[in-house]
């Protein structure tokens, strides 16, 4: 279940979108009524413009949703790849001698705990993630030092041991970059503005015809609001109801023994 602040933020976003689109229709109705020309409601040019704006809205929402969905799947896949890299490095510690193997296993367990801690802290904001990020940077250096020192006595295993450690560090950098990648703010503003313009044009035609809100218009508002909300929530998956989970990392932790538990 999502935490209360996350649920409240998601609810406020949804309510805000619905309110803005309802206001757009209301303003359109008001402007249409001021014209006081019922015959203009059947003007074909109005229908052409209205259809073009709705088509543009569909295009913007479609591309934005596709991009947000792709980024969501990519972030989840990176967690799986990261868990696989940590698990591979942990298993290949068996190729090393006793003391270096134990030291590298302990460092990997600590790294996994710090990685899960960072995942949980990232949802609370940049300040909460500062300490886990510092620990991860220190553990990167520590794991690399242990691994490179260990393979000097067994150079035949150098590639097998060093490669997964290097992959762990690379995946952390890729994952951090993917977390900061979102829909550009300008695109989001244009998408919401287009939604307001399209529904405002619907209200304008209703005002020319001197009609009030009807069920299909309310349904259209709710559907457009839902599409916008899902797109935004999906793109900010650590701060909404649609969450990326750290299950692969947590499952790996359960297989690496009791000593790795988060502190």
C-alpha cells in the first residue's frame, strides 16, 4: 500500500487536473454564450479547429505516455540487471582465496543493504538519499580495491571477478541517470495547455448552442484527466501511486545470508 503522503500527492494531482479541465469547459461555455449567435454552433470551421486540437492532444498524450511507459520499464529492468550483477559477483567470490573472498562478500552484502536503503530514501527526497549515496560511493571504492588486490594472486580469475564488480558500478550510474530522466517540463506544459484548449473549444460550442454540462462532456473531462494523470504518475514512479519496486534486490538479500540485513 502506498504511504499517505504519496497517496495525497497523487490525489491532489488528479483533482487539480480535473478542476483545470472543468474550468476550461466552463470558460468556453461562458465565451460561447457571450457570442449569442446560435447559428455559429453549426459553423464547419469550428468543428475543423476543434477536431485538429483534439487530434493534437491525442498525439501529445500518446507520445508522452509511450515515453513514460518505456522509461518505467527501463528503470525496472535496470533493478533486475543490478540484482543479477551483485548476485554474480557474490557467487564468483568462491574463486578467490579465503580472506579476500570473505571481505568481498561482506562488502557486497553491505552494498546491497545500502542500495536498498537508497531506493527507499529516494522517494523521500534528495536530502534523504545523501547518506546512502555517500555509503555507496565508498563501497564502490572498497569493492574495487578488494577485488583488484585479490586477483593479483589468482590472475586467471581476474576477468571473472572484476567484470561483475565493474558492471555493478556502471549499472548504478545508469540507474541514477534513468531516475532523473522525465518528460521535459515544456512538453508537459504544452500537453496540459492543449487539453485545456481542446476542452475549452468543446465548451465554446456548447455555449453557442446555449447548452449546459452533459454526461458525455463530463466523461470526456474525466478520461482526459485520467490519461494525463497516468502519464505524469508513470513518469515519476517514485513519487506517485505507480511504484517501481525493489523486489529483485530484496529477494537477492534473502539468498545472501542473515548478516546482510539493513542497518
